[in-house]
C-alpha cells in the first residue's frame, strides 16, 4: 500500500470538490470517529461468535467503514504533517517493547 499515492488521490478528490475548508484537523478527527462508530454499529448486538462470522453483506459493510476510517486518518495525518507510516511503526515498536514476551 503506497500511502503517499493514496493521500494524493484523496487530495485530488478534496480539491475537485472544494472540501479543503472543511478538512481541519478537528473536523477530520470527528469524521474518523463517526465512521468508527458506524463500524461499531455493525457489531453492536452480535455475540462474540457472531462477530467472528459476519455475513457477506456485513463483511462488505465493515470493509467500507474500515476504509472510511483509514482515509480520514490519512487526511488527518496530512493536515497535521504526520507521516502515517512512521507514526504506525513507532507505535508498533513501542508496543513491542512494552508487551512482547
């Protein structure tokens, strides 16, 4: 996955639709949270077992919401000047130090 290419594609969509004024860090964080809530809603009343065996429609819906969350986070990183790959690698290394056995 080329995050730079994905971000550039997102910027083209944003710029074509004149959405830049709406893409403040605050708004992007809130939008990512809303999309995450939509993902959570898919699982809301499922048992643990049901959550592991989603129907084809549920799985497709979950994938759409995951995509929305990731895309908003890419835009947020761009607005904040963060390198998503670097922050993810840094967080993973921190988790490995703290929790790997």
